[in-house]
C-alpha cells in the first residue's frame, strides 16, 4: 500500500511541477505533509540536503522520501513516479513544439508559464524563509541573521566581485556559518 501511495503522490508531483525542481518544492511539500510522511522541520532539512547534493532536487527529494518510507523499493518507485511524466511529456512536446516554436501564441503561452514558475519559486522561497526564521511564531534571531547575511553576500557579491557567488560557495558558507552558530 505504501508503494502505491508513494507512486501516486510523486506521480502527481511529476505531472504538475512545471519549471524545474525548485518550482516543484511547493508541490512536494504539500504531498509529503498531507500524507504525514515527514514533519515540516524534517522536510526542510531534507530540502537543504537535496539542494547540496548532486542531481536534480526533485529527484533527490523523491528518492529520499521514498527510501525513508519503504526502503530501496520506495526510493525506486518514488523516483520513477516523479520522472516518468516529464520523460513522456518532453517526448510528446518536442514532436509537437518543433513545428510551432515560431507561432506567437505558443511563445506567449511559454512566456506566461515562465512568469508563473517565477512566482511559485518566489512564494516557496519566502515561505521557507518565514518557516525557518520564525519557527513556532517567534523569531529565531540566529536564523534571521544568517538569512540576512547570506542574502547580503548573494546580492552584494556582484557589485564587489563583478560576478555573483556560486551556489556551491553559498551552500558551503551557509553550512559553516550554521555549524558555528548552532553548534556553539
């Protein structure tokens, strides 16, 4: 029964997550929390680990959640469920879109989808920031400070260094600062 639940839950994620893995985090969060597979806190840790490991975040999350719920079979089922829709959709779209990429209606629809995906990613990021900086309603001043510092590093690096800090550098800096701040 658990394998079927994992398959259907992550199939839903795979079918309705447009814009890549980060846009899918909101949908994965909804599926995982609605089934009670993890707590909000555990899921935020898993998201952080999935972001810092190689591979697409959506696949990493599905594999990890599947493995925690049903071992290796669960990991395989959840991973297949999350990637199969994209595989078949891309095959079908490439056959059709190749002929219509110059059509102004198709270009307009794709532009609209980009805006929607940007909004979903921004909303998810703000929700995660609020959840991590204000757990249980009250502020976690260390998390607020680290978030502000990392945002400052990200946005301030371009004017100073003439380029943005790489995501890898930001993840490493965040890990070191988090270990120092919360480990002491």
